[in-house]
C-alpha cells in the first residue's frame, strides 16, 4: 500500500511578508507608464513610482526582480494580479519577447506564469504591462518562484496592497 500526505495551513493576515527559504529573493514593483514626447512626432514612455496608488485607466509596468545565490534549473515564476488590474484588450501583457530569458509565458485571468529552463546565479528582471481597471483597494498575493523538480528551491515576494481611484 502506498500513500502520500500533504499538510497545508492558511493563516489570515493583513500584510504578507516575503519568504526566502532557499535564499532566492523576489521583489515586485508597480510602476506607472507615462508618455513622453521626444521630438516633433515621436513619443517614448518613462516609468514613475506609484507607491501602489493608481488612477483608473493607468498603464502599469510590473517589474519582478529575482536574485538567486546559485544557478536554478526548471523553475516556475507565478505572479498573481491584484483584482482591480487586468491585462490589455488583446489578452496579452505586452511582454518584449525578444529580450526574454525565460522559456515560455502563460497568461491567465488572475495571474501570469513564466517558465524558466535555466537561470544562472545573479539578478534577473521580468517586466510586463497591466492596466488599472476597477476602483477600490485590492490585495495581491506574493509572487512565487518554485523549482518544478526541486521543491526546496523557493522564494516569495511580499504581498501587496494596491489602491485604484
């Protein structure tokens, strides 16, 4: 006879702290995308810190910064969206695929997932776009990096509270 057991505990708390059991740190930032005129007929964009306070309709750049003390193979990075934010109308997060160092991306209604085959030690950045849609105060669960075949490989960002007016 074979058996397996899994114990999971859920603790209700207002602020969720970052957890780095394998010393992998994950940080998440929400930055406002602002258009900027460059020359006569061209525009570029720049980002500005938000302090997690946005206006309805704001375009938002989500920046995930991962610092790994050693090489990581076959990892999954999942970033849940705050409830009041959505991907663009086309159902994409407007990711620059040409500069992608990860293998694949999966965009769902409530989160985005990045699949990594190999990540050398050091600092890595993933950026994607969202739009602030619904006014209110929302919580975002932590961004989680976990090894697909090595459960001891794990890192989580802190949870976030986002206010959309």
